């Protein structure tokens, strides 16, 4: 009997020990499980970026947006029309004039460019022979001779008066806002304009005034083309302003346009050249002038984006 009681007590103690161990294990596992569960508040805190990381992300986003490729993607690339003709100009002159008179700006521009092309061609056979003789004297390899002959054949039948009318059509298209014509207007020198306008014999003051009015017209047309996204016009304007012969604050304006060119072009050569220009100009300008130039550049960029077009160089 005593042995039976002893065995019963041992069994009870053993059962109690097992139950206690199970409770301890269950409690410990529950505690560990609760410690490894993600805490909603803590998880939210870790996902929220720190001010420093936000600043870095903002700077990177700003740099990406200011890249030339990003700027260009926002604009419609416009290719300039091919104004060259296959047949002689005389055979198409009436058609082009008719379209120009009806307000077709591309036809007006094409007519102007072809007439200007012919303004450099031999006028008659005597003129042709003289130019060919000059080419032979310079021991030309044949290319110049061929060009002279081809130009003469293309322009046969177009008299001197008609050839000088190129400027009238070019100016008409430019003033109507046709960007390629506005760009081309910058290639007409003031001296050429005065000759075409038959104003070379004006009195000094009248001569200076008329010449100055033409230059102001060129500047306004170039500004218009630039604000429509013409990189060629921006380059021309930058060069003109840098010469300091076209109004006050020329260097600062040139600096602003150089910044704008860097924003818009993805051409490696232009990027290299105008990056160097910008660095060099910084030493020539005061901090206030640089700040004003940056504001001007941003204003023009906003206008270009509003117009939505880009004319590559």
C-alpha cells in the first residue's frame, strides 16, 4: 500500500512538472511572437523619408528636369522646309508668286530663298564667261565651275529686278511670324539692306536712322524666333549682344541666352562650346547681373514651353 501511494505521488509530481513546462513554453512563444509582429506605427515611421533624403531626391529631380533631353521632350521638334527646286525657277515663278500672294508663308519663304539664290548667279552669258574664267584662273578642281553653270541654268530668265525682290518676300514671311524667314533675315547685312532699299545716297542722319531701324527689325524678329524655340536665332542673338553693339547690358543678355541654349540643345558640340562660354562670362559679370540673367533665361524658357516648338540648329 505504501509503495502504491509513493508511485501515485511521483506520477502526480511528474504530471505537474510537464504542465508547468508547457505553460512556460507557451507563454515564452507568445511573448516572442508579439515581439516579432510589425508594429503599424513603427512601420509608418520607417517608410517616411527623412528631410535629408527628401532634399536629395528633390535636387536629383530638379537636375533631371533641367537636362536638355527632358526640356526637348516637352517641345515639338520642327524641321525647316526644303526650299530648293528641281526645275528652273522661271518655270515655277508664277505659281510661287500666286501662292505667296494668297498668304502661303512657306511658298513666300521658298520664293524668297530661290530669288536670293539667283541673286548670286550670272545674269547673262557675258557674266557667265567672266565667272568661269575667274574659276579657271584659280585652278579650280571643277566643282566651282559646275556650280556656276548649274546656278546659271537654274536662274535663266530671272532678271535683275526680280532677283532683288527676294528681300520683299523674305521680310513679308518674317513679319508674319514664319520662323525660318526670321532666321534668314539675320543673314542680310545692314549694308546689303541699304543697297536693296536704294538708300545708300541718303543724308548721314537719314542713313543712320534707316540703318538703325533695320537692325531693330532684325533684333525683334530674332527674339520672336528665339521665343518659338529657334536655337539658331538664340545663337545669333547671343553673338550680337556679346558684341555690345546692340543696346545696354549686352554681356548679361548674351549670358542669359547661353544658359538657354544649354537648356535646349542636346548637341554635344554646342553643349561643350556654350558651357565654356558660360564659365568664361561669369568672370565678366557681377553677381547681380548673373542673377538677372538667370531670371531672364527662365522667363524665355517659359515662353518657349508655352509656344511648344523647338527648331534645332
